């Protein structure tokens, strides 16, 4: 472990070691690992502080809920027991009472639903849990798949997707039994040549109730998709009966023109051709807030921007406007990327009330907590050698979402861009504005536990560095060779840094004589970069090891203090390293997650 | 064979023997036939001049069409290869170029579609063929079944029925290949608690086009069903794309209030609780006529009237009125029963153009020809011993439908009833009216062939009988013991007959020393009766032999001639006896079909 910094900056760093490295000898140069026996490398890159199943392939996080009876949070995900399968083998889940430790819902097979029924002969895709739902029991409304392939890039096969229903009869969530009936929504809206129509997300919202003249506390579903040649969209449905069996189609809640961008695309990628895994929720300064700002999470497909490989995990805030063309409309006021990692996608969030067991212990208020998926084979597009590993992909550390306010920002061109923030207050006197953006940070219980339960804690003394572009400065003390830790650091830059296009500041992690990964921020294009080019020697012997750089856009604001002098805000970094899983968080409004072998 | 007549009447009778009886010795008293080996009685009651499969169970006639390429008529039916199965095992068909002889579409298994696909895992129900349809090929749009039971008497399972599509890829009609896609109509109209939603029927109609502002020659579908506690209905859909893949729901074309009747119910039974097998077509005096009167055939379920066992095969004529509540509406002007046989049901008709091969030969104009099903086990409600027989049920002789006009009918209370006729002209001068009703008679080619190819033809001399109520008068000449013949007779009654409630006139058929069946008309309640109480000795040894009387309402009109004197019209009878299958036709406007063992 070394710290690599360049230029004059102030660094405050702490390191919390989650776990010691396993005792395996990796001194020899690696072979082509695709030739290794099943499971040989099972533990080599496997994270310890992330949610993933015993083995096999993890897909989208889906079907989370807090059981009102137990207060347990159920984290769900699509699960294919055999790694490298492309069709999800059902949904699995684990429960937690603290967001730190998780228990598979059943063992050895944690699946709560499997495909192969009359409605879902081919696959079970993402769903949403209403708890209490049908007969007061946890109820899973999910996309039941009858035909494949399904992709916005090919003609849509009508009937390939339907929204079906299953119920946890005993309330435990161990098994969601499919009701002996057809789908609750049998087909995509009539007359639309859809690009996709899946991933229902359920929510209640008094703002919707009011504008739609719905019964109080009505449930809604948004189904994600789009229309060929027209653009991506969210399809809105309203509960029609108390049993959740019928859902009335209201129209498209959110429509974007095909493959366009928010602003010039810099801050939020492209809307692409098809939406997936939409979430709809309201948050305020503290977390979930029924009177807060309306947000949506959305996975966009087909956007050609940047490194997202055609997919991007976006967020957007918007106004809910009265019905005009089809139904109420979500009109975007700001949008951004939830996680800039090219493999981080399919964010699925859930309202976690303060009554949840974990929240009771931590004192957290009502929260909206989102889970992302980190695909291990770049959406099945690269031949990652899963055989030797026996698993691929993971869920990322869950994040709390809230509205982050940054006050007294110097009002300049940078602030006035159409970006992932919105001006809420302007003071012409002081020449400043207040801006808001999506705040997101690792779930508090996890970070708190990592710190309090760390096997070692190191705090580097503050230092001021006057480096040049190539200097790597080690930490002042020896650190253990753990690959499981949290690194927190604050870096203060002088304002001249903006005029130094070559300035890079960051850390080298997971370094050895042969390998190292560099995480740095550079002012030239206001970006974070994770340089994986030298991360693993395995890439030299084996196909399918992704060593491309990861990059994400991040801006440090100039803040005026009470004296009227402006100063660039501190870069507050939090890097979670859990073996091969690396999550970079900055200033509660940026994240970039990736795998580093 | 004997003729049984009572009272003074004039009789003109001819007998055309279709076929000689098979050489089997049936002199011994019958055993309990349910104990007999498989197939022992295969030929005993099997018809020779009706359409039924090689063995097994026939259900609804369905999926007929004239192949534009060959001119052949394809007669289809639901077929379960094993007798007594309740779930249809698919659709089968035979072709004909003359409506006399038929060839199974393939042998030994004549099915053109089987259930078990993704859309129809459980069963294939009735459908409709559009030819030319998708890509110009014969295209079958049918009810695909995913859940059972389906009945108006139990809560509807949403998704149990969907309308799916299959295409005869090679154009031959031997196999209809299910397209790799979901149903073309995935679910019943939103928000309706339907009693049923099946049996699509396709048609084109310029009257619909005009009122609905549709593209010229649009295709429509009616799907049959109803709404719980509201009433039976026909759901109307319109073609949306040239490939027949999307059908726009327009609303209910025909709605009746639950379990009500046309008039007092005397002439048309009850509308019941659910419609099945709807047909929509226009006919005139000669047959099919795009400018003719709009008719519908409909099977009604749950009506408690009469002997129909809860089901009735009705017809109705109506006006097509502009959209008001939901869509254009079919407003009934007269209604009746197409066949009064309690086991005759599920009429499925098809437009047969004059270009059809059979029509070319016979010189017939465009026709609408309907096929009925005669269930052999009373809709699976009686334990008919099918094992020994190896088959059950048959299709009946196809009928030509047209508008029958009866002119110069004495205008009296009888005419003014709300009945299965409608007054079209009134003359106060002569005190007469013209009335119209549904004309229906056995398809001309079949009757013509039975007559021209008869192995024996007998014509009894005209006679005038002054019988009493118990006299049975044999034919004047010996007739062969054939059980396959057509009997035509005209009986003239004096007007006093109306005042003789005990008057019965008719025939005894299939008679021997032990058995006989009496078919008679009685003036007391203007009814035909088929008395089966002494039809078969098997009923004394075996359960499940239906010996109940069959009855149907029929009125003979008083007609004024040019001199102004009124005379009751002649009763023109045509009785088709094909072993156990007996079809009674009267005056081109009445039929009653039944099985006589």
C-alpha cells in the first residue's frame, strides 16, 4: 500500500482493515486461468463484505423489501446457479438486520422463485415486492419471460415479457409461490412497438394520488422500456383492486427522445434507446421523504457515451406535472450518473423505514437505499474465465440516497451548466448560489461497522505535498497486506490546481512489485480515473480480463466563506476495497465501482 | 319402417337410402355396453354421412375456411384423440370439394394444431381462419388456454384464455405452426370480471368499416364471453396491422342483460350468462350478401329454459348502430334457436364464396354455411359408455343460412308476438304481413347427392289420413332395413287442426319389434317432439344413454292466397337419418338434431 500524490495538496487519510488476506501463495506468475479446474480460484478475488450468492452468477438486484413482521431487510437478486449462464435462473435473497451481515434466505439454494411456470417458462426477470401485499403477505410482481432474445437491438417479440405475481404464502419470503393465474399485466400497451417492457417497480406517492385523483395510498407500478424509433420511457400503472391483481395503464410517466442526452451529455450520459430497472421515489435532506423531491433511477441502454458500454446507470430528479398527453409527466430538472463504473448497473432501491431492524439499531431515519450490480463479465460480453472462479458478479455496497445541498457556491459558468445539479438559491449580493444534487453514500451501518470492527486502523498524519507528476509517496507507516479495507482521505487543493491540466491526485492501491492500480482525480477534464492497466498479471496470460480504465466526471466547487473569500471544496474520498471489488466514493455525490483482479 | 300419422292430413313422402346397414347380428338383447371391450361397438351407431374423426372425441366445429388456392373447403373441429377426454387435444380438419365426401387433412392423425406450446400449455380452444392471412397464408387465430377450469359458473382465472396465432407455413392447412411470439390479444378487456373470453370469429364488413371509420376491408374479430353479474357479450376488435398481429379493442358489440330472454323466451331461449362461439355475418335471400341483414350465431350458457341443458344455440338478426357507449352496437330485431336439439351446439359458420370448388360444381352463390356439434355425452355431463364405441360426438350436416321470407301471412296475434321472425311488410287492405326469419337448410350438395346416389328411392303415394291418436300406418311398400336415409314429406293440415290440442302428426323411425323412435308435431304447444323413450333397449342395461324427449318450437302460418282465403302452410319435413344421427328439418326454418341409439 502506498499513497501516490502529485502537486501540493493536503492529505488526511485513514485506513480501516476489514479483514486479513487469506493465506494463499500467489508468488508464482499466473497461468492462463481459463485452463484451471472448477473452483480453483474460488476465493482469489471473492469479496467478503458484499452480497453475492454461494456460487454462480448474480444478475440485477431485485425484489428487496423490509418485512413488516420481522423488520428484516430482504435483499434480492437474480441468480443463476451456474456461472456464465445468460438466462436468470430465478430470484434469490438474503436477509439482514444490520446491513453488515447477511443470511441466505435458504440454504444451499437461496432462490425464492424459479422460472419454468406457465407464465414464465423461460425466465424470471426483475420484480418488486409489496409488503404487505396480497392477503397481507409479501407479494412479488415480476417480469415473466416467455420468449428470448429480448433486446432493444432486435425486433420486440410481443408477449416475451409479462408482469406476473407470486406470494410468500407463509410470509417468510423463502418461497414466493406463483398464483394459479395469468400475469397481472399481460402485455405491453396496445399499439406500441416497444423496445422493452419489464422490471416493474412499485411505490405509493401522495403527489401522484392528487394529480391522478386516485384513492389515497394507491399503489403504482412503473414498468421500464421504450418505443422503437421514439425513445425510452417509463410506463405507469395504477392499482385497480385490493388484491393487486389488476393494474390500470395510465400512460407514459417519463418519455425521452431516442438516444438524446441531458444537457450536452457530459454529466449524465445518454438516455439511450431503452430504459430498464426504473425506480421512483421521493427524498429530502435526511433520506426518504414523502414531501421531498421526486427522483428516478434508471438504467439506460444503447447510449454510446463514454465507457458505459452502451449501458448507463442514471438518476434524475424532476417535477411531476398534471396529465397532459397521456398521464402525469416526470419532467427532468437534473440528472446524473449514479455510479460511473462501466460494469455498475441495474440499481434497485427500496424504501427502508426507520422501523426496520437495522434502522432501529442505528437510529437512521426513513431511507431510500439502492443496490447496484457489478457485472463480472461486462454484461456477458467478455469471456471472463468463470470456470476456475465458480462465480461472477456481485452486488455493490448499498447506498443511501438523499438530497445533498451545497451552499455558497461561487456563481460562475461552471455552476450554470446543465449538469447533475440544480440551483435552488441565488444571491446576487454575494455572487453565490446554493445547489442541490443527488446525495449518495455507503449505507451508514456498513461503514460504521467496518470502522468499529476493523482489525487495524491507521491514520496518516496530515501532510502537504509538493510533488511532481510522477512521484509516488508511500504512507509513512507500514500497512498490512490486507485486500479488505476502507480508505478515507481528504485532499485540499489550491485554486491554482484548476489551471494545471496535468494535475493528478490520488492513491495507488493493491500494489505489489508486479501489479498496482491507480485511482486519481485530474483537473484537466474534472474526472476520476481508475487505471487498471497494470492491475493484474493475469491479463497477460488470460482472455477476458478487463483492464480498461474506468472514468467518471466530478467537479469540485468553489465555495465562498463568510468573509467572502472563495476556496475550492475539499475532495473527500472514501474507497472501499474488498478484494477485487473497489468502490470509490467522493463528496457524497460521486461513485465509481469496478473490479480489480 | 312405418309411417305413423294421426288425424286427417295429406302426406307426400319420399325416402332416399344413403347406404345399406352393415351386416351385424343384433338380435340378442343388449348387455351393459359399458362392460364391453374397446371398440366392440365402433360401427354400431357410427354415422356414415357426417364429419367426425377416425376415432375419439369431437368438440366444437372450428377453423373452417375455403383455401383460395385450391378452392377446397376445410372443415375443422376440436379433436381429442381419446374419447371422453374433457380437454381438447387440438384442432383437426378434413377437406371437401363437394360437401359430400371429405378427406382427413392428414392420416392417421388429422390434427392441424396441438396444445402444449408456450401460449397454450393446456389446451387449444376454438379459432378462426383468415385466408389469405399472415404473409398470404391461411392463418388461425384461436383461444390458447393456460389454466383450467374455465366456466361461467366459477370465478374467472385471468389469463386462462388468450387469443393466439398460428400459420400454415406451406399453405396446405396440414399444420398450423404457432408463431414464436405471445398471443395477438393477451388478455380480456381491462377491468372486466369476465365470465369467458374465447372463440374469436373473424369477418370483414363494410357496414362496420363505415360506422367505425375503419380502413376499407378491415378485418374484425368478435370474441365471445360476458361479464359476471352484468351479462353475456361479444367483444369487438379491429385489425391494427397488416400482419394480423395486433387487434385493437373497440368495446362490446353486443350486450345482453344477464339471464334475460328475447321476448318471453318462447322462441329463443335465454341469453344466459355467457356467450360462446359467436359468428357475425350478413345474408340475404340467396345466401351470403354483403348488403344483407346482419346476423349473429351465438351459443348461450346457463340459460335455464327448456331442454337445452343450460346451453342453447341461438341466432339473432339485428341492426348495427353507431358508436354510443363503447362502440358500434348490435341491436337485436329477432332471435331464434338454430337447432333445438339439446345436444346440438357450437355452430361455426364460414363464408363460402361461389368460387369454392363445391360451389363451382353446384352453381351455388356465395353462401354462409354453418356447422354444429352434436355432443354424444351431453357436454360431458353423462357417463356415455364411450369405451366400447371408441368415439363420441359428431358434426351435423352443414346448413346454408339465408333470409327466408314468408309472404301474405294472416296478420293476427300470433304474427305480432315477439318471436323468431320480423314483420317487413304490412297490408291493412288484405290483412296480411310479410315476415322474414332465418332460413336454414342442409347444404344443397349433400341433399342432392343423397338423392342422386341413393341405393333405393321410394315415393309413397299421396294419401289422406283420417286417423285417431293411436294409429300407426305403415308405408304402403316394404322398405329396406337401412339406417342411412333421407325422408322427405309434406303434410297438409286443415285449419281445424289448430283447435285440436291432441293432434300429433309425424313418423316412426328406426323401428323394430323392440324399439322405435317417434318424431311428431303437435299443435297443442306448436312443438316438434322426438320421443326417444323407446328408442333403444340398451338404456335398460346401461347408464348414460340419453332417452329424454327432444322438443322444439315451430309455428305453421296461415297464408292468404290471391283469392283472399287463408290456408295453413304445408309442413315440409326433411329427416336425415344416418344410423344414430337424426336431423329433422322443417320448412327451411326449423331444425332439431339428436342421437337415437
